[in-house]
C-alpha cells in the first residue's frame, strides 16, 4: 500500500514537472533577430481632441521575413502613450495570441519610456499563458494560446514599448499572403511595414482605397519591401454602414495572382475529404428511397447535413482549412462548415448529383470582388450546384431551415469562389430577391358601444431567413415566453389589451413559411381627443424598415436591408353603421424603395393595404437628404387615423379633430374670459359703492401700486389713472374737456397733464415741485419715441415696463399733495380684482419678456448673434446645422420650446427642423450649391406666416416657415437669393 502511494506521488511530481516544463516552453524572451530593422520614435504633439480610450499610438511596426529555408517570422513592435487614466487602464494589460501547433512566440522587449528614460519591465511584469478559446461561443475550438502580460507601475504620459516575434505559419497555406491597414480612425504618429522577401518567385502587391509609396530594394534573392508613413489623416468612422463597406486603405502582398491559383490550392483539400463510403452511400440510399424527385433529394440531403450533424469546429493547426473526411464526420455527428459541406457534397455525389464547395467571406461580402486573389480571403464555405439551369447556394450550417429546393432561403455573400477545376474567377451570388420577407394582417372588430372591448387578431407570415430566425427564437425561448413578449409589445399601444385566445404557430413544410396568430381584446381602443375619440393605425414593419440614421451628415453609405419585401393589411370592421371613407391609392417610387398604399371601404369594413419593396442594399452618402425626404412621405402614408365624434358619426382623419394638446388654448381663453368678467363686475360694483372724498386733489395712488399695476396690466392702468385725473380737472375747472378721450390717448396728453399739475403747484406752493419744464418736455418726447418704437417691435414688453417710470414724477406729485388723504389710502389698496387681473396678465408679461430676451421663441426672425449659446449648442449637438458655421438668421414657430421647431440660414447652408407625430425630431439641411431656387409666399396679414419653398437640384423641396411681420422675411429671402446667385456664378 505504501509502495502504491509512493508510486502515485512520484507520478504526480513527474506530471507537474512535465507540465511546468511544457508551459515554460510556450514562449521565450530574447532580443529580436538581426534581420529586424529598428526605428527611432519621432517627436510629435499629442492630438488631444482625437484621442480615443486615452491612448495615442506613437508607432505601429510590422516586419515579416520570408525565406525558402527558414520558417516565416513576423516581428511586431507597438509604442502607445497613456494620455490619461483611461489610457493606463487600456494599455497596461496586453494579450498576445499564437497557435502553438505551428507557431512559437518570442517576446523581444517590454518597457516604459518615462521622461525620456527607458524602464525595462521584463523582470517585473506578470506573465501568464491562457487558453481562452475566444470563438467557443460560436462552437469553434482553435487551440490558440494567449500570453497575458500585466505591466506594473504605469503612470499618465508613460509610453509602453513592446515587441514580439511569431515564428511559423499555418502549413495549410502553401503560398504566402499578408495584408495591412494603413490608415485608422484614431491618430497614429508613425507606421512602418516591411516584407523581407527572400524567394525567387514573384510577389504581387495591391492596394485598395488609395495608393501608397512602397520602397522596393532588390536583393540577391528576392526583394525588401518597405512602407513608412507619418501622421496620416484619420478616417472618420460612421455607424449604420453596410457590412461590406470599408473606408480604410489596405495593402496586400501575395504569391498568388489569380483566383484560379487559389482554386488549385483548395481542390486537393476537399478532393481527399469528399468520399462515398458505405456509410455515406447508406444515408444517400435512404434519402433516394424516401424522395422521388431530384429536387426533393437535394433538399433532404441538405436538411440531413444541417440537422443530423451538429455544428462544432476543432480548428487546430491545419484543421482550420483541411476538412474532415465525410465518413468520419458522419460517424462523429459533428463538424464545422467545411466538414458539413464535404458531407453534403458526398451525399449528393452518391445520388449522382454534382456539387462543389464555394468559398465565401461573410464580412467582406460583395467587396470581395475588389480584393486581390488570396487563399486567406475567405472565412466560410458552402455548397453550390446547378440543376435545371438554375444555380443554388446551400449552407449546411444553417439550422431550422425547411422547405422544398425552389423555396429554400439561399444566402447571399456577394461573391463566391467555386472550388472546381479550371475555375478562374469569382462567381456573383444572385439568389431570388422578389419573395416576401414578412406579411402581416391585422383584423379589428370595433364594437358598436365604445364601452365594449374591441377584438384584435394579428397574424405574421414569415418567409426565407426571417422564418428561420423565428423558428430559432421559438426553439430557444418557447411559445409562452414569445407570447408574453408580444403581449407586452402591444400593451405599449393599447394599455387595456388582454389575451383573448392563446397564441398559435403553424409551419408550411413545402415553402418554409412560418405563421403566427395572436388574439387580443382591447378595452381602451378609442383614445381621447377632446371632445371626440381617436384611433390610429400604423404599418409598423414598413416604418421600421425605412429608419432615420443617427448620422445625417455623413461620408459613408447607410445600411439598407435588401432584399426586403413587406406586405401589411389592416382590416377594421365597424359594428356601428354610417361610417364613411373615401377610396384612395398612393405610390412612392424612388431609387431606394417602392411603396404603395390602397384604401378601400365596403360593407362597413375599412381595408388598408400597404406594400413595400427595397431596391438596393445601401443609401449613398450623397443621397441621404433625398432618402430622408422620401422616408418622410412613407412615414406619413403608413399612418392612418380615424375620429369618432361623440355627438355624431365618424370619418377618416390623418390629423383631424381637436387634440388634447390643442385644447389648452380653449381652456386658457375661458380662464381669461372668466377673469375679465369678474374684474369688470367687481369694478362696477366697487364704483357704485365708491365713497366721495373731500379736499382730494386729482386721483392719488401710491408710487408702488402705480408702477406694479401698470406693468401687470400692460399699461392699461396708466390710461385709467390719466382718465381719473382729467375727470378731476374737469370737475375743478368746470371745463368741456373729454376725460375718457384724454385717458385713452394719455400718451399725447402727458405734457398737458404736466402743465395742469404745474399750475396747481405754482398756485399752492409758489414753485414747481414736480420736475423742470424742460425735463417734462423731454419725458413726453421720450414717451412718444418709446411707444412708437417698441409697440410693434421685438421690445414691446420691455417698453411697457419702462413707460410707467416716465409718468412717475406726475404720480409722485399727486401722491405728495394727498399724503394724508383717505383717497390715497383707498386708491392704493390692492383689491381682489386688482390681484386677479394682474395674475391673468402676468403670464403674457413674462412670456413677452422671455421672448424679447430670446429665451423663448418669439414672433419675429432673429439674427444669429442674438441667440444664446445654449441654443446654438443644441442645434450643433443635434447636427441640425454644421458645427463650423455661424447662424445668420433664425426663426422658430414653436410656442414655448425652440427645440421642437425652427429654421434658418448660415453662410453656406439652409436648415429646418420639426417634431413629427411620434415626437421625434426630423430635419433638413442643404448647402446653397445644392439648391436651384426658392419660391416665396409672403403672408398677406401680420397673422399669416411667410413660406419659403426650398427646391434642390433633384427637384425635392422642404419649407421654411417664418414670421411675416415687418421686413425681415423679405430680408431673409434676399439673403438666400444672394447666396444662390453667388454659388451659381462659381
């Protein structure tokens, strides 16, 4: 027993030693070989505003040594500077990947450069070899290792300088090829690439997205190719681009020059694996016996390779491209794309149906046709065959696919290289594009009594890959969870929605379609739209397909799903009679999509039919504005609203009826009317009971009440105060003046009133106790000027606040001579009617002040320099105007918030924006050079807006809605025409 334990312990120690020795050999540390060319760092300023992740790349150096006698070596040196704490977090941990089955990793250097001094980190950094299997989630085991390095004591502005060499390359590649990106979305100070080519065979060099200088130094055998770049301009990154789009410049080095050479490389790999063994033939015989038609046999063989062989890739070493023999895959019942492809081709071969592997690139897509020939341009393989004059593309890695051959969803990766003898070029993949992707049908039954729930049944018919996705989702999540998700989705539209019947799904085995049916009851079908009720219907699937990009001003194309054919039918059956709708047909046809809407009403049922077909897979960057204009039309036509009148029948409406958002105006007017009636009634009652005061001179009131009350009544109290004083003067002098007229036109009788008070002061005080005569005359003239210039200007409210101060000397004199008078106390008292009328007019006062300070949208066009910084920043952040332009003129037709509506011009652009019915911000931005003309319709009255129709070079247009008061609308139109003339003359 003791000997057994001792033996076990010895074996354990032995295994530990072997394991340690093996790990220690996974990488080594030594200086770079002599063939490597060293590069000094250049001095450069940090472009702080362009830095991402706090990291500035000072050097990217890649050097490759290829010779006939030695394994290929790839030397990499990277120098990065941590600009801030984020940079420290980003670069202080390195991961160097390599495949130990054919590669060795040598760490050549690791250090920090701090204040010009190099600090070696090879002895203090932590090293650990990990087997992370980064593609494990995709069912792929590649056996690669990662050397994880944690660098200690890194500080802000430190430069991390590390280099390593990977020796060896995958032996499955019999020919050398390598590519390198030469410009980036982040700044790079210095780049260097070198291919030390020590072979006599030719090396072909190609670039995409631009040329680059390549220094070619001939060697005794081969060439030394070098590329050196400094401070290349960054490439602006864009989102929502097609997968195949890449703006980056790349260089390619390859021994191969034709696609036929790549084919000749791949043929032996697949030829040795495609086999018709007894086990393969048995499966093929079973398929043949169960399916009489050849097309059915092809579909059945595909389904067998998809469903009976699970996806699992063991892609260590040469297995990355060398497929497993068909019989072995059949026995294992697992394999990756090339294994499943070989099995499918073998099954078809056993049935006498020729088929071939087809190499594709799932990332590059149709861009593959622009790339130079190379064996490593591909990341996936599928099967292709021709039958009855039709080419088919079959992917055995797809799960949950069903249907006959003619109805199978075929992948489209742009281009494929078919692996068969003498194949010389890529083949364009052109699967059918006219099939429906989604067909939706919504059926509503609207009860006669609105208190009763409406019934809602919706069905979704999915085809092609959309059906495959739905089957996959059903398999992962289960029908109950999907039904719950859909219920929550529709409850976002109808809060009173409940399930009427369980959700059902059915499948069509022939054409592969997937049909789901949902059944609901809606308690709150009608939504309030005071004083009536409203319901809205949307072709949501179509609306979602024509989306608004996050970036409107862009240089990159916008992704657009293609093929994408959708049909939506909405049927609304009314149990209540007397509904009426007009039949209508609308079409929207443009380079991007075709849309058609039909409205039909018969037998008390409203039917809305919508159809949509995409025409291309992207929107060119220079056509985004046209696309947005066409999108706006589609969004408008894919919405239909109806109104149910409470006191009558119903009708159609896309925007009709009085919405709750507009009803506040009526409420406000009612409040004002009630307040005014209360004020007049209270004033008349008080006037009837007003006491008479003896020894009262004129109409005394305190200075505070006069100023505050005049401001809050927008100057009306000045007229009343003036009227009361002229009434007192008429009584004292028994004259024939008209106090009410002088009160109404108090402005013109200011100096006359001063003279009357001056006479009183001379008589009772023997001197002028009001103000100098000249000052009174100046005050009168100032009063006239302020009234005339501000009454109908942008500063009317400010003028109303200043005017009471000019009257103050007269008010103060009358108050002073009645200092102890009961009349002064009585008149200065704030009564309820005074408070009510002040509260009523206060919002108008403050609204006017905020508008005149340009904090709220005003009633006139504003020059750009008068806008507040936060307003300009909003326009720039939302990309409503170019960030490097200054606003010349701006106008907002919004009532409270300029962020919901506005338009204007800069030196080079016209812009307009508004909120749509969904509350989303939409905008138009046009350069003057892209505009052909404008059409101006001036407002006929001061209550009408002026409308400027802006027509672009593609005969599309949008509108500027501006104020018509004054001459600023004409000035704005003149400024636009002046700029249009300028660009036409260039």
